[in-house]
C-alpha cells in the first residue's frame, strides 16, 4: 500500500497547482512576497508555506522520476 501524497491525502488543503503557484510567487516575483502573505492568500500557515518553498513538504513534486533530488 502506498502513502497518500499531495491532493490524495485526505487532509490536504492545497492542490498541486496551488503549491506550484506558491513556489512561483515566492521564487520568481520581485519583490518577493512574504510567507505570511502567501499563507493568508492560500489559507494555510506561514510555516506550511515555508516548508513548501524550501521543499520540505510536497516532496513528491520535487523528486525526479529516477528517485534523485
């Protein structure tokens, strides 16, 4: 049995597209929006946004198909 990840997890508050949008907004916009502002926009905590943009959560989005980072 596999582990439910991303939107397949029953308690997920974000979709894959929202996570990708958070990362794009954080890394590509100038000036960079704060994690608090992004958290408020998407209805999650600033800690969750920090974990997303620093690739600590939603790791299945950042891993290559061959399993390397």
